[in-house]
């Protein structure tokens, strides 16, 4: 989805006076929220407090940067990642992300490379075991979301792949 | 050397409790969470939180490689396992050791020994701890079983050596029932624990469940912190605990405590632990030892004015216990109610979103909970949502206090067991301290006698069960 | 799903006046939420949450009947009292309401009576002092809200008077 | 004879606190409220609630006829006045007596006597209580004042006999200032209290505020419950209190307690009361006696494991105190922070709606509050919204505990003084126990020296001040 299309969506949501709007499509995630009246009361229901995450302390600031590793990745995607046919490979385990089989070897893949299902994309090391992470689609690697040797949590986006063949 | 950073391998109130203890010690906290717990309080309280897997516990909180890997990437010095999940998993403790991460609990060997109920019984017996008359270890044949029964007399209880939670258990009242019961217990144990070994113990009709809390540091210093009575149980799940027990005299406490301390020394126990006993009105009999912090630890904290989780962390860091046995004085009386997100009548789980929450204050009131208004309780884990603990100078005042706290404790959006607890608290047998582990069966029985249908005892007020 | 289809969905949701709408389809996720009953916010006032009584215990049942003495009285007035020119005389003090100057005397006023400003309507006894409560309007007494010898709190409605002259 | 029904003539946390104590004693509760408090927690907790007037306190909570009338129509046996409002109004206590309603507090005569600061000082001096050197009662002329100053030396403090809250007070450093200061204090006192009488006392430069809690039943039994240190004040408003005081040794406690008990007996004191002293590092000097429960009573409750409000009610009902002096043992250390709905920088009141509230749990934590999520704090009354009290075995642990509780205590929708309290708790002088009633002036001064502008000390985290 390009900027123009996003703008159109925003105008439409505004026009229709929705309080909240969320759209996820692959890697693309859009969330709009209007601040006017945060408390919603539906007929016949007890007053519901907004299930906003509890702000307990300024630890928030610190840990949200950690917990948000996965969730924040999407909203900060670059323009070119906002595509409808984008497939995101996430980490199936907690561990350390390595782009190459050894410190001196070449990376498994680079941005722009074409991959097939089964092509090894990276290694996630957990408990001294090197887990090779294969691609499950055919396509072109358009973004690598994690730096080499960085920790990753379960479900964290690693690669964005534009599905297709060269 | 004090830890710089600790990983908490748990969730819910105990994860918060451990984070609070770490914060008071100036230790950074890392917590793990499943995808279902992204909004959980423990995730928000910790300095760092790592998603380790999808909602099912087997793939997240029970997933040893995921937890260890999280500990490695966050570079922690130690792991606190809380209770449940990996807390009594000797294999996990071993891996921690191998990875040079301190497991906050006893050694893997001690965890393994105490996890084998028949071996634990034998070791405790050898250490001078009174155990129920019964078989010497696992009973293989019907003949053996019959011999044991003739020696110790009926009724007897058949128990799985790998057991827990009441599974693999059978009560036998006549010799004729014996072969069938053995068979049933073995296959149930095999199915539940993958291990069919069973042993036989004398069965006590109306026992009290009384347990002794100990702390042992890594310098050979062991203290006990008196007893807790946990006789109010439903299907082997404790509902309400208190300290001290009304039947334990100071002399009995000293004696039982001394036995526990001696046994702990003998088996090389370290960190916090609990020895559970049955009391038949005259004597105590060792049942099992829990090698972890227990849900009901706060009642002990209230009466002895100690912080057991702090003590666990300090002990694991090699520090000495901060007090000596003579400093341990049980003052007043404490009661804990475990508030579950369950229908108080049917005990069906009641997950949902908390729409209102009011926690009463005042003297001698403590509420440990991971709830907050707007929080949605996921359906994947156990139903304990809050522990309400009260403390007062006397047991009767503590009971009155617990009643007013539960009546004023508003949890909206889910059903809770608060009405059940209010019913127990005003039951004449409870008020008089006439307790046994069958209290709840009698209670349910009497209710169904006196009040048919689903009506509650008249003064059990449905405080929080209306959504 | 492309932009056009998303827009169509948005318009449909709007048209149908749904409060919430969620759609998940594989990787695609759409969520729309409307603020049906925004909480009333008066200018210059802090946001007010529904003043529903906090449900603390079944004491509620008991005390709400007492606390509601004043607040509930007004909403439960009869059909014929719901008139625009109706004036409600409330108790200026806490005390006991008496319709007559003495137990054997006639009531100061009856329903249907016409009163003038200054006409004594009742007595509210507080601390042994009999406080005469006068009417502050001219009109006809259409309802007496409190039984004789009942306690009244501050601000509790006592009389409804239809303003006017006979 | 125990009360059947009690009226609580107050609002906020103390009204809830009193209702809780009544509930534990099985006493029905009636509460009064102004039109601004219809949604207040005390209204919801009580069995019955009566609106007594419009929002201004003078027309509701301070309106004696309205409160008495509410007591009469609800047919209560007794009135608990809490603190503030009518708590030290001898006239109100007299009317209660005349209406045959028990006032839960001392007799009107004792309230009146202790309310006249100059007379109280004279009576206490006669009862053997050490008082600051100063005038014998009210000083009428400049000549008299000069004679007093020459006898006791400079500096001196001029105080209003009807005083309180710092009004009608003047410090005099030179004899030349004396006539002007007398004049100013007299007219300020006249304006504030309708009574211009002033007296003179020796002024101590850096005193500690240390007070002794007593309980006296109506059978002649008097006990003291140790001391509280309340030196952390801002403009004579206490911000943080603790028990015990780091400078009071067990011997000093026994001695000061014995003095307080003897004096209470001598003046025929009944119910709970507090004697406030200044401590100059060597000696204690009586300042005044508060004839009511105090805001900071929980720190005493935590260290002696007692319930002072329960004790007040039992005493007023003619019951004996439930314990004797030897039972009173100060165990561990307790700290209270008074959380106000105020900007922590400017101290401007911050009324508003509570949009989120999370109260941390864990051992040794108590939070007394009338807040709940969705509650709107009205702008008419004082700004105290929560009292956070912690208890631990040692003062350093209590400080660490208070810090973690305040850092985890989320109050959203209003500004609170939590950041200020966090700043105090990590101040080296506070941590070392180097306190005086001028602590906050030095604190503010140092901060404005070191950190210009409105920045907070780096580790004072703005936990709750972000709306």
C-alpha cells in the first residue's frame, strides 16, 4: 500500500467517525484511534475500562522498548515494505540471530536476493544449538529486520520477502 | 556476590511478587511471557520482557530451551522459577547449572530426590522424620501389598511415587479391594506421570494438613519459620491457609521445627522448602517436601515478619540468612484465601476482562495480584487471580478482617471463589478451628443436604460474581 | 484485499452502524470500532466517568436504598409530575419530616392545595428544633414525596408544585 | 456495651478506615456526605449514607446541627469524628454528650484543655512533662515578653494559643524584632482563629518532631505505643512519617512513654491521643497534644501489630484495652508517605478523575485510600488521596520497599506528590536518618542550587504525574 492509498484510508476513517480502526495485512499494520471519548459504554454492559496497557512506572519506557521488539517493528516499516504481497518470516524460537554460518563466512542471504522455499535465511542460536531458519516461500528478500548477532524473541520479524519469482 | 540481573520464569501474581523482591534488592528483572500474556502485569513491571512462545504452557513457560535461551540472550545471573511450571523440574535446574546460571532453589539432586515420593519417604524416615507406617518403597506384587496391609492395618492409601494432585491415589478399606485398587492406581499413575510405581501408606480418616517452612542457606545455617495449616482443600487444591495452626502448641512447634531442620541438614537442603505433614490429632507424619516457594508463603511472612522471596534470592547469591532461629517469633494470626477466577458453585473456570477492581486497605491486609482494571485473563493458565492475606493479633479478629476484606473486594467482569471463601469463613467448624482435609467434602455435603438446588448459604454474599 | 475492497467494507460498516467490526483472513486483519455512547463531557470540566456506584459488596443493596433517598426520588416521579412548570421544594436540612405542626393537628397542605410564596408546607425537625419550610413559589401541590415522620436528608425532594395561580 | 450502629462524621481514606474497623467489629455504619461526595467510596462502603449539605465543608462536614441531626435520624449509638473537621471540636463533643450519643474520643473538657495551647503547656508542665522554656501562659505586654526573652535567651518562637498549621507563629532572633513580631502574631491569630492570645517559647534551630501515641481506656488503664518521627514536613504539613525514630533508644522510649502515660492519667485522658514533642538532640520538649486519631497512625499499627481505630471504638464502648504495656513491642520499621493530589513541583492542588489505578502488593505493604478507577476527586477538600505504608525488619529495607511501591503505584488522571516522596527517600540525609523539621527547606534549597529550572532529581521518576 503506498502513501496515497494510506491517506485515502485515513480520510475515510475520519469521515465515518470511527473511534478505532486497525488493519493488518502481512507486514503492513495500520492503527487509527480517535481520542475524543476513550470510554465506551455498550448497552447492557457494565462500564468497560479501555484495555490500554497499564502504565505502572517509567520502567515502561525501558521495557516497552524490549517488549515492543516484535510489535513495534511493523509500524516502523519503510515505505517500500508496505506492500500487499509481502511475507514476513518470524523467529520460531528465542535466541541470537546470525546472518552467516560462521563469523568469517558470507551471509546466507542479502537484501535483493531471490529465495526458494527451503533456502536457509539465517541461524538462530539457542542453547549453543545453531537452528537454521529456512524460507517457507519463494520470493525476493526486501528487508532484513534484525542486525547480525542480536537477540531475538519468539515471533519477532526477521525477514520480509516479496512473494513471487524473478 | 549479589546478582545483577535475574530472570523470572513464571507469570501471574508470583512473577510480580518476585519482581517486587528483586526491585527491593536493586536487582534488574527480566521476565518471559507467552503470546497470550503480552498485556500481563509481570511483563509491564519487569525491566525487560522476552516473548518465548505461543500461549500453551508446554510451548512457552514449560519450554526449557526457550527459557534458557531467554536467560542467555538477556545475560542474567540467576533464574527464579516461582511455583508450578519449572519450579520442581530437576532437569531444568541441571541445565541452569550447566549454563552457569544460578537456579534459585535447592540443588538438582535434592529436587530429584524429593520428587520421588517413595524415595523421599525412605530418606526422611532414615533422617528421623516420622512417616506413616507403610511399605518400604515401591510395592511390586499383590502379595507384598497384602503383607504390608496386615502389618499396618486397614484402611490404607495407595500412592503413586511420581504422584501429585491426587492422581494415582486409592483408598482401600478391605483386603478384598486391594488387588483392584493397586491395578487402578498403577495404570492411572502410568497414564498421568509415565511411571506406574506405587507404594502403600496407612490411611488417616480425618487428618489435618500441617506444613513446616524452612530456610537453609549455603553456609549450613538452617532455620524453620513455624507451621501453616492448609486443611481447607478441594480435590487436593488448597483454598485457604493459616498460620499458626490452632492445634500446634509452642512445644509441638519447636519439636516439629527441630525435626525439619535436622532433616534438611541431613539431605543437604538449600534455599526455601516446605515439609508437609499429616496430623492425626496425636502425631505428625511426613507426607512430602516441596522444594520451592509455595503459594501460601505469605501467611508465614505475616506472622514472622519476614520476606521469603527476598530470603530465597539472598541465599542463592551465597548470603547468610538475615536472622537466627530465636528471632523467629510467630506473632498474631494470618489467613490467606486463594481467589480463583471460577464459578463458586460449579468451579468452572471464568476467564474474562476485569471491568472494575477495588482492593480494600486498612491494617493487616495484603493483596497479591496481577490483576488490573482492563486486564483480560487468558484461558490458558491456572485460575488463581489474587491472594488475599490478613493478619491480626488473634484468629477471631483475623477471620472478621478477612470477611470484611472479601466483602469489600470488588472484582467485576469474572466470577470468583470469593462467595465460597465467605461461606467457609463463617462455617461454625472453621470458626471453632475444627478442621480436616475433608472439610470441603463435609461442607459441600451439608450444603446439599440442607439447601438443595444451587442456592448459596444465606450469608454467603455474592460479592464479585455478578459481571 | 485491495484498497478498493477495504473502502467498501468501511462504508458498509458505517452504513450498518455497527459498534465494532473485526475481520481476520489469514494474514489480513481489519478492525473498526465506533464510539456509540461517548461519555458526556461538559466544557471546562474534567472527563466524568459514569457515576455508577462502585459495586463493593451486597451492602450495596442495603445502602443504595438509603443513599438513593434523594437521588432516586426524582427519577421515579409519576407521569403527571413530568411537567415543565413543576417546581420541587427540597429539604434544606437533615432531619425528620412532619406534615403537621402537632400529631393531632391537620397537615399544613394536602395534594391539590394552592399555595403562595411563604405558605408553610411542612416542618423538618433537626436537633429538637422545628424548622418550618415555606413554599418559595405560588402554585398547586401535585405531589408530596415523603411520608409523615420520615427522615429526610439534605436536598431531598419534599413537594412538587405546579407553578401558577388558580 | 458494644455499639450497634456508629456514624462516621468524615470522608476520604479515614472514613473508609473507620468503616472497615466497624465492619470487623460487627457494627453497622452510617456515613454522612456532602453533595460533592455522592460517588465517594465511604458513601458506598457504609450500610447507610446521609447527604448533609452542599459541597463546602462549612455547610456539610463542619455543620454541627446537620451531623447531629443525621445521627439522630439514623439512631446511632456513637459518632467517630476521624481527624480534621469536627474531631477536635469540644463544642461538638458536648452536643454529642447532650444528645446521648457517644463521641469516640476524649471528654469535651480534655479536648478544650488541650486545644488551648498555652493552658495545655502549663498543665503538662505541672504533670511533670518537660516543656520548652517560655512564658507562663499568654503574654500580654511587650515588657512581659522582654522579661521572658531575657530569662530563656534568644531565639524564641511566638505562638498563638489557639494556633495550628503554622499560623500566628513568629520566630524572633533579636530583642529589637520582639514588639513587631508580637503584634504580627497577635493579629494573624486574631484573623485566623478569632483569638489573639500568644505565648513565647524557646526556639530550637533544627529540632526533630517526635510524638508518642497513647491509648487510655475508661477504666483507668493507659498504655503508650512508642513513638513516631514526623520531621519531614512542608509548611507544618507532615509528608512522611516513620516508627520507630532512629534517635530514640529503648531507654528513651520507656522514659518518654512513661511520662506520656503519667500525664494522660493526670489530665483524665481517655481514648487515643498523641503527645507531640520537639527533640533538640538531647532532650524532648512537649509541644501539644492531639486529642484524636492521627493521619500517621498506621506506622504505629505496623510496628506494634495493633489496630488503633478498633481500639478507639472499643474504648468508647467502655471496653478495656486488649493488651498491656509489656505486650507492646516495636518490631521492625514502618514508613508512611502521604500521597497528595498536588503538583510535586508547585504543590498546586490537582483534582480530577482517576483514569487508572494500580496498587502494588507484596509483604509489608499497606495502602489506605478512598480512590477507585473512575472516581473524580472534588476540589473542595484536602488533597490527601492515599497513604502508602510499608513495614520491614530494618529501616533500609523499608526504604527500598517504599521506593519500589511508589515506583509501581500508578495513579493516572491527576498529579501526585509521589515524585517528591521518591526524591526524599533517596536523599542521603534521609537515608542516613539525619532529619529535622527543616529537612524540606534544605531539600528545596539544595535542589534549586544544584538543579535550576523545574527538572527533577534524575532518579525521581515521574511515576504518576503524567495524566
